[in-house]
C-alpha cells in the first residue's frame, strides 16, 4: 500500500519527529499546520495518497487523527485541525519551529485510478473540505486524467470557510466550477445561501459519468446522500470518507470498525454501496 | 517426543531454570483464586486443575504497557523507543484454550501478510517465551472449547505440554524451543502409559459438556431487537473483555514522558465516543452486539475462525451471568 514504510523491526507506535514550518489560521477554530520530517531522507521517501491520514502527536498530550489535507503532488505535508478536545487544543497553542510527532500514512485513500475519466462532484461542509482538498489539488495537478470538476462547499458562516485563498485558483482551472454556500444570509455575501443539500438541489449537477465525493459533518452527509440518490447517483458512485474515534490507525486497537472492516485500515474511504452492505447507518 | 516424568523432577528442573530464565506459572493466592505470576520459588508452581482467573494474554499484551517514551522539555520534544525486555521466559501451565488464544492474537499483532503491521513489543514477548502447556483434566461447566474446533487436550500454540497422570506428568515436546527447555528431563514412555494417556484424553474431551451452535454468520440478525434484549442486564463493566484470552482492544494514553498502551474494551460507552459527542455505539445494544459480532462474525469473515476459544471466563466472571455462547447460538438469523 502506498506510503507504508513499515519495516518488521520498527516500533509501529513510535512517531517520527516533525517540525512545524508554518501555521495558517483558517478560521477562528481551525489552523493548518505545515509539517516537515526532521529526518530528511525519511521525508523524501514519504509518499501518500489523497484521503490517507496520519496520527499527530503533541508530546505529553496525546495523539489525534488528521487527514493529510495537501495533495501528494505538492511539496509540503499539511494537516488542518479544528479545535475540539485535549490534543487539538494543545495543537492550537503550538508555534512555528515546535516539534511534534507523526506516524502514518494510514488508510486506503481515494481511488484516484478508478476516478480517471469521470466527472467529479466534490461536496463538503466545514473542515470536511480537508480530505477533499487533497484530492482536488491532486486532480488539478493531473488535470487531463479527469473530466469536469464541480466543487460544492459549505460552512455555517462565511467566516467558517476553510482554504479561502484556494477557491480563486480552483475557479480559474480549466473545466472547474466552485459553488460556495453559507447556512444563513449575510451582508456582503454574494454566493449561495442555504445548507449544502439544498445548494446541491439548486445546482443540479449531472450524474452521468459522475462520481460524487462527500465529506462533512454527519448531519450534512445524512441529508446529502438522499439528495444525490434522487439526482440519479447510484450508491457505487457516491464516495465518502468516514470518521470514527481512532487510536492506533493500524487495525489493532479495535474501536473503529463497521462490520468486519476497520475504518483506519480498510477505509476511511468507502462507497455508499459498501456502507449499506456493512449496515452503516447515516 | 513423549516421556514420563516424576513431578519432583519437573520442580527440580524449574528450580534450575530460574537461574537464567524468567519463569511464569499459575500460583494459588489465598482466597482469590489462581493467577499467573512471575515466580521465584519452584514450589509455588501450581499445576492443579483450577483455572487461572486472568488469561496468560497479559504477558504478551500487558494491561498497561509503556510503548514509547517522549521527552517534553522546553518546548521541544522527541519520541524515543523503550528498551525491550529480552530475558528468556518460560511460561508453565498454559491451558489449551489460552495457547490457542495466542495463535489468534498472532493474526492481529504478528500478521502473516508482509504488508501488515508487526507489533514488535508483542512479537518480542512471543519470541522470548517458551509455552509449556498443561492439558485440562477437569473442565469447568462454562467451558465450551470443543464446540469451537478446540479441545481440552490440544496443543496448538504450545512448545511442550504436560499431562497430569497422577503421580507423574507425561511431557510431550512439540517444538525446538520446547526441547531446549525440557529436553534434558530424563525418562522415556512405555506402551502402557501411552495407552493410558490416550484414554485419559478421550475421557477429558467428554467432560466438556457445554455445547454451542454458533451460526456461521450473524449478519441477518444485525438489526434485530434481540441485541437490546440480551444486553439489557449488562453493566458495561468490561470484565468480559479484560479476562478474555482473545480480546485485544486497547487505548493509547499519553503521560508527561511516555506513551502507554492500556486495555480497553467495547463494553465501555466512551470506547467509540467522539469529541463532538457523536457515538456510533451509543447504547448497550450496539456495544454488546459488537462484542458478539467481533467474536462470531467479523473475525471469521477476516480470518476464517471465531475469535472465541470457549474458555468460559466471560461466563464465569460476568456479574450478571450473561452467557455469550447462549447469546451467539440464539441470535435470530432467519
Ligand atoms: C480519518 C480521520 C480524519 C480526520 N481528519 C481530520 C482533519 O483533517 N481535521 C480535523 O480537524 N479533524 C479531523 N478528524 C477528527 C479528529 O481526529 C478529532 O477531532 C480529534 O481526534 C479530536 O481530538 P482531541 O484530542 O482534540 O479530542 P479529545 O476529546 O481529547 O479526544 C481524545 C482522543 O480520542 C480520539 N478521538 C476523539 N474523537 C475522534 C474523532 N472524531 N476521530 C478520531 N479520533 C477521535 C483521538 O485519539 C483523541 O486524541 C479526523 C478523524 C478521522 C477519523
Ligand atoms: S462482564 Fe457481563 S456485565 Fe460486564 S460488560 Fe461483560 S457482559 Fe456486560
Ligand atoms: S469470549 Fe468468553 S468464552 Fe470466548 S474466549 Fe473470550 S472469555 Fe473465553
Ligand atoms: S484506530 Fe485502532 S483499529 Fe482503527
């Protein structure tokens, strides 16, 4: 599997020392960390797939799970973290130059090969854009492999939109459209208003030869999938990346399974047909 | 290779082994039952019929284990490995179901798949240990190994095995590792003893009276209210998971200077509770169903075997007497 640099004599729980080289404040409670392995040779050999994730250590505080939000086609490893509990709060206190730990990459990632020759519809809410950003930039860096790209991204308010500097770049890319929506009307807001599923109904993206890639808070996913199905997307062509509490990332600690699949190992990316088979309840 | 050995000769051998080995064995503790302990006196070794409360698992997956260190100083920090304990270890008195439990745990912590993640701490503990099993002679009424493709006298996962024949043990050496520890014991076996052993084995197998007909797949019962009904009395205490020779779920916990791996279990409400408050297994129904499905469905889908060896511990020690064998067998799959 891509990027697993797992030699039989190394401690699989041991994080690699990693330096924070830059921090970007995305919103009031989300920061993006730009990371560089201290061991340059390890860093050069480190590869991953869009949609894969890492375990991020703040030493003395613990580990938390983050997708790598940058594309492997770009130079830096980035993770964007929303301030939630212990580890993420400690992360928000970190400074450029601090050392943290990373282990990974883990999980299957998006099926970038299978998506070739398809129209891609990206649907995200809030920090859910993080894993999709990795895939969006990957597709844009391999533009000829993919057909039309439509991005529907929502947030509670315009202040909660992440990766704002990138929307313009995406819009300018060939065959790429970006739709932004916020939950409620705001002054000076010129894009769409309404929750993501509602915005989708207005946009009416084509389902022919399309794959929808969805990530966001559970409630958004719950209401988005029926809308996509109504538009004609079959369960096989709806892809999502799941979130469950994780610890090991290795399929060993036993907490992140749905059915006989561990999200950390066999996921986090699944298509909706597979999720139905596993009795996954939205 | 088998030989008949006097009990005193075995104790003398253990006494000698302790000079350069760590020796672990069941020990009787006053009023509390039998527990595996690291021993320093050979006469403490207990090889009688009573079962250890905790399974031997704890010598391979410790209840709380230091998995790596980290130094958190002046804003800089770095992870550091923990020096491995490498003294040779001999574990006496391991029961067939527990040894088989180790073979099942190997699939997770020492996977055959070369791309799989090898847990070096587990593997180090495995490779430095020699397992000298003890065949059961008096199965408990909660034991049901025989229905799960096991047997009270089997030897999977052992390096050598002892059969209690009254005044003597019959020792059977199964691997090179077993030979390195017990090969020096004097003795041979005569045809009469061989015959007596076979007869004793057959007799013991018949003493496992509890049977369970766990269905091949529980899939069709997943949505049933059955799971609510059978889990109603569960206290979410987690005893069943801690004492199970095959339960392996853990938590990773960080302290100032070290990361620890600690037992955890699907019975606990916060096992899957996310920071946001979402919990995919919010009630006992989902949690207990997870335990039974993991043992009798999911693991089988992934590895072709049940993740239960029928040791009966979770039945013996459950404070509200939930019986997993009955629960699995009674699942509505039609
Ligand atoms: C595959 C995957 C990718 C993710 N990607 C991102 C991302 O790009 N950006 C982002 O902001 N968040 C992401 N999350 C969610 C993020 O992992 C949690 O918000 C975070 O672990 C909370 O940790 P905490 O220490 O602040 O909270 P605490 O409440 O202190 O949590 C304690 C520990 O529980 C575990 N935990 C709790 N909730 C979750 C959860 N929802 N998912 C996984 N582990 C959890 C972690 O090990 C955490 O350290 C992702 C989760 C998964 C499963
Ligand atoms: S031992 Fe019994 S009460 Fe305790 S968690 Fe297990 S099933 Fe529930
Ligand atoms: S589930 Fe119960 S009977 Fe089966 S191995 Fe575990 S403790 Fe023993
Ligand atoms: S996070 Fe441990 S099994 Fe998936």
